[in-house]
C-alpha cells in the first residue's frame, strides 16, 4: 500500500470516527469484534486495496463502511 493510500485511509478513518461519534446508533450495525473496511465511491484504488486486504485475511468478521457523496453506509462485507 502506498503512502498516498495510507494517508487517504487515515483521513477517511477520521471522518468515519466523527460520523460514528455524531451517530452512535451506527455502532449497532457493527458486530462485536468485527474489522471495519473503509471504501469510497470516489476512490476505486483505495477501495480495491482495502477490500483486497480483507479478502486475503484469515481473521473473523468484516463490515464495510462505504462513503458516498458525503454520507456513510455500513454493510456486511462478503469475502
């Protein structure tokens, strides 16, 4: 993963943290112990890199936090 993708991940992770802080009910959609995969409608390279890491992981449950047009959608991630 490039430094540019790492920086984008950090930025989007911060935005998602802010979203969850402002919308605590969103946490109910994230199972205990699940890993969160950040994806974006406006960054196919970042989304592909992050989903590839999840697909190649051998550990547990995943949910996808997808950002599109300024809003977040949390959904189950299928490997």
